[in-house]
């Protein structure tokens, strides 16, 4: 009877590389009784004996219930082997030895192969092989499967197992039998009480991934998808926004103004020009925000978002980050706060801090509201989609630049472990619920800031009451004059600079502040802005709004999660300086070119 060994290990330990180096080009796909999937196997000559080498799936836990873990468990229960070759990453023994100890409890002959010795050497990891072998009571070899270093020692250890151990089944399968009973019980309970969402068949998923995860086409396809998303958002959302504007104007002219006709002028101005116009302008963009989150739900729930993280992992690694950082950055499109809290999944503090430094550059829903207003007011619909797309690209560029600058201070070597879910089709009901839930969350979280900000802005732009609103004699005018030397080189006028100041509190306030500053309702504010700004000034303003200091809620979470006052100061000061520099370069360059 031919002898057989099985290769086991965690994913991304170089097991397949070792298998290929050990077996050459003679691998084939085979199947075995008792298991439901095909496995890769090869026949090789070891020490004068023909040996079948079976490459089992990478697993994290022998006693888990994922498909791969079940395949490994069923193979070990149903097949005879002369021994096991366990391959672990030499740089992560503290996390991976637990799997080896689980396998060791099966009482099968085995040898341990520690791969990636080249990386361990670069990281300064030193392993006492003799002491480790004595503690584990098994042969241990250190290799680099990638470069072939130490490979002959590992081959010799495998030969010894094959020559000195007859083929056998598990000596003690009690633990695995208990897992099998749990597996059967799980299947019974799930099949009778759980309905799973519609997913594409595995073969279709694989065909899609060949295209969407292509090393050259994957990223361009992802960014094309995002661009088409914005085209759809504007195509569907703009007519809905026009309807919302019409409804708000009818309420103001038909109900509010007649009700306040006899009220004192300051009170009438406060309610109509302050509260109603400020809050109404924000509400007028609710339809576009709902549509945006609906389409984002398609990308997220379909499983495409996780694949974007996978595609970006190699790029992020060059910046000192990983694919999880990219996922957190994408999560920040909704709100920076939960994205910052999501970094808790990262074990490395350096990786957490660097990720937290780049997340605030994500174009969150609060900034989105500002950009939707300006792009709609200044640009034609087709150009508006291009402008919005460029702002998203700029948010990534600023995040990547920040990571590049600060990766030396916050250096991490923690690897990415990411599961790619199957492609799913969210239902229309789920899309509606997602869009409304996210928008409702936005309104609830922002309402206090919006109302408070509008009141403060109205007071600054109307006090003292004896002068024209928003004139240089008001508090807002005096504040704008003070900040003018800082913002004039950016093409940002004095009143826009006041709105930016309130954006420090919350970006949701900016549009409401503009409505109060200019004394305009939601229906004519866009016309006023379009008459005062050209596209260069508008884009410079949007660049500054995109990049500069995050809102107070985000700053509070940065302090809470980092537990560092110095880091919080850095997270506030760095984007502020970067925003001024980027807007200055853009505006001055555009004017120099005659735009």
C-alpha cells in the first residue's frame, strides 16, 4: 500500500509554495471516500519509497465548522496517513502554535516546518529550534519555501516520518467525533429554522472574481463602479431634490410667512431666515443622501466591498497599512466615528494609530451634503458627477499621502486576514431600509449640531441688529475680516470662511450656515452661490472642506481611542495645514493658467 502524508497549516503560511517545491509539476486533483471535495495531491519518491502527498485546505482551528475545517477533519477521520507535515509562519508562532497543539492531540506522527525564515530574520525573530523541538516532542525545521532555504532538512524530516511510521488512522478521534455530532446538529437546526439570502453559485462567483479581482483590471473596474454610482445618484436624486425644494418653499410661503406676519422683525428673521432656511436647506438634500446610501448598500452587501479591501491590500501595505485600513476608510464614507471605533479589530497599536490618522480624510456623509450642494449649484449634472468623483479620489490621495508621511513613526507588520463572502443580491426592501436607516442616523446625530449651529450663525450675522445682516459691521463680518488674510490666497471669500469656522463643530452646519449668512432659503441659495463664485473658487472651497480638521465628534473619538493627547493634536493640526496647502496650490495654479 502506498504511503501517504498530509500537509496542514493556516492560510497564508506558504503551504502551497512548499507543496509545489516538494512535488514539482506532478500534482493532480483527486478525491477520497468520506469527503465531498477534491484535493490536490502528488506522488513523489522519498527515501526510495513512493509517497502520496495531499495538500489539505488552510485552517485556523481544527474544531471549527467552516467548510475548510470540516474537509480537514473528515479527511483525517476517514483516511490513513503515515504522518502529518504542519507548516506554520515563523514570524507568528504566538498565534499559530495553538493549531499545532490541537493536531498533536490526535496522536499522529508529525513534523513541524517553520516557513518564512527570511522574513523572521529581517524582523529579528530568533527561534531556538532544539528547545522548541524538545518542548513539542517532534522534529522542527526552519525553511524559506520561497527561496528554498532549509528545504533539504525539511525533506529529510519527512522521509524519517514515512520510513518509521506505518499508515494509521486516528488513534484518538473522540474530540473530532464530538465535533461531528455538533456539525450534524448545526445542520439540522439551521436547515429547519434559517433561510439564507440568495447567493450566486460558487462557479459563477469564481468566474466573477477572475475579472473583478484581476491584478490589473480589478482596481480600474472598482473605480469605474464608484464613478457610475455617482452618475446614478445624481440622475435619480436631483429630480427628487427639486421636489423637496418645492415642498419646503410651499410650506414657507403658504404657512410660515402668514403665521409670522405680525411678529417682531428680529423674531420673524430668526425663525424664517435662521431656523427654517438653515434646517430646510439641509433637509432638501435628504433625497440625494438616501439614494447615495442605497447604492452604497448594493456595493457593501453584495460582497464587493470586501473584495475592494483585498485588491487594495498590496497598495496599502506599501503605505504601512493593510486592506482592513481601506475597509475602515470606506466605512468612513458614512461617518468617521464608527470607522475609527472599528479599528479596534487591529492588534497592532501602530497600525491602529496610522489608520485612525487617515480615516478622517474619508468623504463622510456630512461633507457629502456640502459637496452635493456646491456641485449642483455650480456645475452641470454630468460635470457634477465628475467633480464629485474627483473629490473621492482626492480623499484617497490625501489619506495615502498621510500614510506615506507618517508610516515611519507608526510602523506595523501585522498581516491581513480577510474572508471574501459570496456575492449576494440585496432585496429592494433591504436597500430602502438601508438608505433610510443611514439617513435617519445622520439626521438624528446631526440635528443638535445643525440647530445649535444655525442659531449661533444667525446671531453672529445679525448682531448688532441695527446694521444690515451679514454686513462687515456684524460680529460675523468682523470675524471674516480677521480671517481674510488666511483665506484670500485660497479664493475663499470672507463669508465662506465664517461657514468653514462653524464646520469645525460639525460639517453638517456648513450649508445651514450659508443659508443664514446670505439670508437665503433653500430654493434660491444655490443661485446666490452660483452668482458669487466661479468654478475655481467653488472647487477650492470644496477641497478645503474635504481635507481640513475633522468635526468635534470625530476629534473626541480620536482622543478616546488613541488615549493620547499628542496624537489628537496631530490628527487636528496635520489635515488643517494640508487643506490650506492643497487649496492654495490648486487656486493659485488655476489662476496662473487663466482659469
